[in-house]
C-alpha cells in the first residue's frame, strides 16, 4: 500500500499530519512518501506540480492530498498557480471519477444554515466527472470575433465537450455506487440548451439499461440547484459533468454546514485515487492548529475502501470519528457558539484513541 | 405603452390574466395585444415562436410573458420545444440583461427552508447576461473525436464564449443597478479554469474604474454556490454569465422559499423588455385556479419601472402586493401548513382592491 503524501499549502500540512497519524495507528504496513505540491512546490521548485511530485503520484497506489492555494500566489500567471496541480494530477493520472459525499452528521445538525427537518439525515453522493467538459476541451483561448455586431472585438472562448465513452464510464460508476445505496441516480445536465448535454442524457439512458434495479431520473442543472435547497433529502446519487459537478458538489457540501467533515475521492480505472478533504487550504487559519482534520482523516478512510479494498480499516476509522463526535469533541468550525473547542492535534489524537 | 401579452402554457394564462387585470386597474392607457407562445403556439401554428408572435414582440415596447412548457411536448425535437420560444425572443430582441431579484418578504420568512436568521431581510439582485455564453456560442453539435484514447467516438460539443463589448455592457448594467442599492457588485466566474472567465474578469475590473463609488469583488462560481447557502445576505448585486446565472439565480430564488413571488425582467439596449415570473409553467396545477399570480403582477411592475420609466405606477403595484400579504392573503404555495389559502383570481382581485 504505497501512498504519496502531498500536504500542500495553508492548513494542508496540519490536517494531513493527523490523517497520517491515524493511518499509522491502524497497525498496517503503509509505505508513505512525501512530496511538495501547489504553492509549496512552486516556492521550492518553481512549479505547482513538479516532475518529481508527478512521478511519485504515478508510482503510488493512492495519494493523500491536503489542500493547495494561498492569496500570495494570486499574482502568478495561471499555469503556475497552486490549483493547477490538482488539475494536472487529475489529467495526468486519468482520475475521472470524483466522489463527493454530502453527509450531515446527526451530532452536527445545528451547524447547517438550513432548518433541521430539511437536512437531518442528509446523505447525498455526488459523482462528478473529472477529466472532461469545458475544463479540458480544446480549442480554448483568446481570439477576434469573426462577424456580427461585435466583429473585431477580443473574445475569450472554451470548448465544452463529452464523448460517449467518457459519459458511459462515469455513468457506470454512478450506477454501481447507487447499488450500494438507495438505488436512485439523478443525472444532471442542461440538455434543453446544450448539445453536450443531449449526448450526456442519451448515454445515461443507455447505461441505465444495464441497471434495471436502479432508478434513473434526469434534472436540469438549474432545477438541481433549486431542489438541493428545497428538498435535499430527495437525492441519493447525483451524477453530472465536471463543471456542473464543481458547482453542485460545493453547494451540497455547504448544506451540511460542516464542510470541515467532508472527504472526497478521485479515481481512475485502475482504482488509483487521490483523496482530499472537500474544503480548501484556509490560509487565514494556517499554522494555528485550529483546522478540522476530520475531512482528511475520512478521506484516508475512503482511500482504504476504494483503492485498497479494505472496508474493515475504513470502517474502523469512520467509527472512531463518529465516536469522537458523540463524545462532544469539536474543532472551532463545528463547535456551537460559546462552546469549547479542541485543536487540530487534539482532534487527531482523539480519533487515534477511539480506534 | 404597447405591450405584447404572451401567456404561454400551463398556469401561464391564469397568472397573466391577473397581471393584466392589475395593469388595467391603474387607469392608464396600455395597448395590449395577445399572441400564442410555447406549446400553445406549437399546437396552433406548429412552432413555439411563430413569425406573428415574434413580430408582435418586436413591435411592442414590452412583453408580458407567462410561462411555457408541459410534459406533453417532451418528445418533440428540441427546436420545437416550448422553451425555445424564450431563447428565440432573447436572441431576436437582443435581450441581454436579465434582472432576477431574490427578495424575501418578511411576511413569508417561514416559507424558506433556511433558518430565519440566515435569510430574513434577504435582498439580492442577480444580473445575468442573456445573449452570450455557451447558450448561443458556435460551433456546437455532434462530431467524432479526432484523437486520443477516445478517437472515433461520438462526441457532443458546445462553445462557451464572451467578447469584451458583451461583458462590458452587462457590467455597466450591474454597476448602474448597484448604485440604486448597496453599491456592491460580486462578479461570478470560473477564471481559475476558463479562458472565457479570464476575459470576463479582466473586463469587469476595467468597467469598475468608471464606478469608483461601487465596490467590486470576484468570486468563483463554486464558491458563490456555497456562499449563497452559507451567508446569502452578504450579497448585494451579483453579475454573471448566462450559464452560471441560470444556476445561481434559480438557487437564489429558492432560498426565499417563495419563488411564486419573484418577478424577472430581460432588457435590451433600447429598454425593450420581456417580463416574466421566475417560476415555471407548473402543468400539474394548470387550470385549477391555484397558481400564485404575484410574481407575474410584480413582473408587470418591473415593466412599468424599466421599460416605461413609471416608478410611480410600479410603486403602487408593489405597495398593493405588500398590503395583501400584510392582510394575510396567501395562495397555496405560500400558505403555512394548515392555514387557509386563496385562489389565483381572488389574489388578483385583492391586489386590484388594494390599489
Ligand atoms: C481549484 C479548482 C480548479 C477545482 C475545480 O474547479 O475543479 C476545485 O474547485 C475543485 O472542485 O476541486
Ligand atoms: C428554459 C431554459 C432554456 C431557460 C434558461 O436556461 O435560460 C430557463 O431555465 C431560464 O432560466 O429562463
């Protein structure tokens, strides 16, 4: 079990340290190797995803990823910015299947801005395609408008696209996941406007024929954004493209009010995966020992489940996290106003103790 | 004041009838002409936006629009579907500036799925560009993948695009609107990934120089979807492109829990405008006299304000609507569970009486 540890920027190093501690406490043999990524890699090597980091990632079975980004890199040209490391890893390793659960822990129901009855028991799995769409489509760039009223003006353009096999493989992933859950898949697109979405919908219908035990429905992305506010518990698995998935998975995680709790996994077809918390690098609290390490610890659990097939170990970590929550431990982000909170390290220690 | 009345499908005719009643009660001279649009136009003339409807719209100063769409048209090829009428009107009349307020009426605070303290007093104006982006970009369609691992496979594709003058004109609209409000504009893009968004952001910064009294900030679309859940009251004016605006404006309106209350306006540079409720055609309750006509009535008020410069008349309608709400009148969609509700016509009559 070869794991690349890419802690990154901001709170990345602190939260990853706790996840590593938890992994080491399992009594298994992991081969862990660290490398720099994001702004930290830019500072050290002049690039957010240096060749040595990329090779390490390629050679590993899984990547434990912290977070990248800091305001101090805002002035860099885009290809050198920290977040390009994530896009690069996704592309180079073919990590096309992103799993983003939005789960509301019963102990944290109050943290949500939504009414408890609307979100209590929330458990959505967003399956986002991560290698295609307008994120990577070519051509893209700047050009001159060729005709019409704005002829000659500068225009920015990008290509949105999906091919049949790309939709099919993410569709399969979503249907398989639904079989482990409530057997309902909502495919989100904008097929009333986009050609890309028309193909998307067509292929999803085709894929669904191999899963007669799973119910497929379709929803336009604008309606999905509404239903996530109105009746979020009506969803089971949501499958969608890269761009819509970016928006909806963030919206869904914020419904819980505790994004510091939410892990994510990005997998390729060899079960190689990148595991990272759903939240960002929070440079404002970096280095202060305040960050919540649970999303990263739960990401390590996802790694054990998805890349190493070790449901037993994943389950142990998840149970330990539930236990520390039940015991009332809270980092500042999930603490009730006025109540005491613990730091990053104490939280990690508590999970280790609960193991 | 020449107004094209396009009632459309589903609840369209019922709600538009009430708005017309309110307009007629103002004691002004409006020249109203009706035409079919959407599914109703397809049934009558074989096209959702027949030439006669389009010419009427062109020749009018404003369009009072109901809603279009019904499941029974789902099997039609896309170019004949009801919603193509909206896209056609936007394009043909150059209606590039869409105003979508998300306002929570204090009387209806309970209707929201969000906690009252999070949404009470909510008043966001979303300014959505409506003539560009991936909605209309060329080329688009189906083709074969040219190389890479999916070579030869069928792919759907669309072109996302914005030119400088297009961004500039919607930017101006947003900054002007902010001057009538809290003087804060949040421009939403995805400039960490998209070339189109990079140009968008650049031009917004340029436009902002003409509005030193208005504060401009930038937000990625995924973050905007999160902040709308976490702290919706932190926004004043949001300006964004066609696709992101589609998603975020619907999300924002659902935050109020009373989308039956929310009007919208779509304007071109000659102040010609299309005015329609933010909600859809609700075929499930069509013809039953249950629909809430207030969003359409408030759309008529927007028409008086934006296309006819009659703030006085707009204000009268808005005050009348506030009054009926204060009097406790509720259609079913905004009634508290177990409380009595009134029908479409009674609500319209009450607004007329309150005038
Ligand atoms: C950092 C950015 C490029 C990235 C994305 O848009 O995919 C992020 O928002 C995410 O969702 O992982
Ligand atoms: C019906 C559809 C084409 C339209 C859009 O996507 O613009 C609608 O969702 C809207 O927001 O007015």
